[in-house]
């Protein structure tokens, strides 16, 4: 009887030890998971012009970025500023962003395609305004794969000329696979961001325009002209 009781005591002790160990491991794992989840990065993308609203002038857009910088510094919030090409080439933004401390702020690329980028790449601008938000003009999906690569090369060359390095991150409302892969392989970006959640509010809407076929809500074959 004593042997059985001793045996049961050993089993119970081992069970309790393993339970405590597992609980401790789970707590450590949960703690590590929570620590990993505490990552927040504020992203502000910068356009030089806004043709859809007359009252939103270039000066209004610039002053908005100035205020964003002031607020982020005030509350000690770091973040990323993505520059559309026309804003990249504007001396006001160059001066403002160059003065930001590199340990708190990152400068990256905003991948919408404005008129100056297209023309500096040697192509004809097809848009209605210097920046046209429709997907066949204002986004890389409106251009051939070879044209997309040239647009990327022009942007990256001018970015490096201004800041002294290539951007490490890129953002857009949506980026095609070819462009993203090309910039990754040629310029070693380490991060990208997309927004795919707008519903029917823009010419590049992810829910309803033909440019959303990567997210086509059906298993049926796509019969429209889909971007590659």
C-alpha cells in the first residue's frame, strides 16, 4: 500500500511540476506575443496636389504635413512619411523632411503615378490632371511591365539624389506584383503597405472597379481585362 501511495505521490508531483512549468511557459509565450503586438507605426503619405477639391491647394497640403510633424514631435511619436514623386521633387518637402531626426522618422515612397514622373521617364501623360486618381493613369497597373520598371528607376534615382539613399519602404492604395517584386529585387525594400478596404468611393475602388480583379468575389473566370 505504501509503495502504491509513494508511486501515486511521485506521479502527482510530476503532474503538478509539469503543469506549473507549462503554465509558466504559456505565460512567457503570451507575454512575448503581447510584446510583439505592441508595434505601431504612423504613416503619412504626401501628395503635391489635390485636383478634386479647389480649396485644397498645394500650400494647404504642405501646411498639413508641417502640422503633422509638429504633433508627432510634441507627443514623441515616430513614423513614416511617404512621398509621391511630385512632392519628392518639391524643395519645401525636401527641406522639411531632411531636418527630421532619422532615429524617429522614416522617409519612403508613395506609389501613385503623377505627371512629372511619367514625363521624366520619357512617356506621354494620359491623365486629366497632374495627378489622376484613376487606376489606368495614376497607378502602376496602367502601364506595361517595362514602363513600370522605368518609372521605378526614375523615382529611385531622384530619391537617392535628394536623400542620399534608397527608400526602405513603399506604400500605395494598391501595388501590382510586378512593380513590388522589381523594387524589392533592385532596390532592397524591406516593407510595403497597401489599403484594400475602401468600398466604392474612388476610381480605384477595391470593391467594384475592374482593377480589383485580384480580389474578385467569385470563383467564376474573370471575363474582364485584368491587370497582370
